[in-house]
């Protein structure tokens, strides 16, 4: 792999994640995919290795070292090479912690982040609802102030780590009359009266990851659990996606790289017409295209992660959207091509490659579909062009 200028600490994190992925995740990936059980033994291993600390600042018992996004990308990529579903236990927790990290008070951070850093408590992010998926501004869950509490009512749908996490960053309407401008972010802890879970979803891919509905029925949450100020929840959610989408890109990247590695190994051992199939030009060209796309996705994700870490005050919306969009599309295409390399064997569950194709698809859907990413990118580009033209006209007038 190319030298991307990582520090010694980052390379150590990457190596550790790769070692755990090969030793702990790969041997059990097929079984967790079959049963759909949540991988608690692996979570404990990741916690013992301090991998949950890699995206948490030092003052809250983490080891982020000023590069939390890059660290998260490196860990997620390596784990996803072995199993994209199991990797979500950590990546989904990072997503759930992100609103607290970005907008929470110091007191709120000290209450929740140390347990997340230690892996003692997993986290989840709750925005999507039955009628508010890509249209995140259409949420209906309410959190109405009642003295020193908020009372939550509504449902959240398709929540990663749902039911397994202990800490939930929930976006709800504290002032429904204002629509999205009346949304706030609130921490809700598992076990709070009035907070329950729907059925565990039976998914096509990432089956080792728990996905459940969250149900709030007159759920009273202390006002001290408010993340930031009232009415800033939608802004917090969008800033969360700016920071988290490279992580989805890294999951897609890991899935694509894992599939490519299997395809190359198979092509070098599978023999047809007296030769390994890697001797055939058509297949070699396919592998070359797959490898080129994977490396291009890696370069974009790493660059975006470094930009977010080095310019934390800048909105990285466009680059985050690009990294998620491109890597997800690459993952789907590369895994399809990898199945083709395996031929009929690739379609059988006896071989691991079909799982990679199933796992890849979700990366085009969650944290904003790839169509939404294209909307985000194009709007920013057009807005920059229009504002640039206005500035040029103003300068000419002067």
C-alpha cells in the first residue's frame, strides 16, 4: 500500500486492528452472518485492545491524539476487510458518540464518553423514522419540556446498535411548530422508563450488526441530557454526518479490499483449461480495474479524514459526501466483480465472497443514500459558483 504519511501511533493502531480482524473476526464472520447474533465476545476484545479509545479525546480517557477521524477510518477499514457487520459495533458507537463529541457540554462529555472509550457502553445515533429517512427534516418524534425533564414520544427506525447500545443520541422536536429548526439532540439511556425496542430486523447483509426500532412512550429524560442548545439538533445531526461519512466510506473500502484480496487469491489457485484463471487477460484486466477503484477510494477517504482532523472548524460536507458516495459505489461494483471471478462458487454460501456483496449494498443507503450525497455535492458546487460570481461582480463594481 502507498505511504500516506501516517504517524507511528496511527500505523500501530492500523496494525492492531488488522491483527484482531484476522485473528478474531475472520474465523467467526460466517457464523455471525448466519445466526445474526450480536458479536459481544468480539466487542470485548476490541475494548480490551483500546480500539474504542481511538476516536475519543484524551481528556475523556481516549487516545485520539488529535486525529480521531483518521483513527476511526483506519480501524473501520481493517475490521471491515474481515466482516463489515461486526465492524459496525465499533463504527456505530463512534456515530452515536459523535453528537456528544461535537456539541455536548464538558459535563455531558465527562458523564458519557469515558464509558464509551472503555467499551463498557456502546452508543447509537437515532435520527431516521418511518416517514423520515432521506428527508431527515421530516422527523416527528417529540421531546416536550416539562420542568427539568423532556418527555419523548415517537419512534426511530433502523437504528444501528439498537437494543445493544446503552447510550443513544436522539434527534427529536422540542418545538414542533418550528419544524427542523425546533429539533434538539438529547441523550437517552437504555433502561429509561418509557424507552423500549422493536423487533430486531432480519437484514440482507451486515447481519452481525443489530438494527432495531426505538420506541418512546412518555419517556422522561433529564434536561441535563440535552446536547448543545435547544433548536440546534438538526445542525448537530448534519455536523455529525460531515464527520461520520468517511467512516461509512472506510467500511465500504474495507469490504471492497477484502473482496478483492479473496478474488486475487482465488484467481491464482483456480485452474481452467490447464492454467490458473489469473492467466486469462480478461480476468486480469478486471482485477486491475478493481484494484484501481479501491486505491482511488482509499486516497479520497484518507484525504478527507485528514482534512477533518486538521480543519475541525470547517464544514467538510462536500468531501465527506464524496468519500462516502465514491467508496460505496466502488464497494458494490468490486464485490459484484469479485463474485464473477469466483464464478458459480461465488454464488454459494460455502464460499465467503457472496457475503461481501450483500454487506456492501447498505453502504449506498445509510447515513444518506448515494442519491442524497450527489444532491449535497451538486448543491455546494453550484452555490460556490453563484457566490463566486456575485463576489466577482461586486469587485468589478468597486
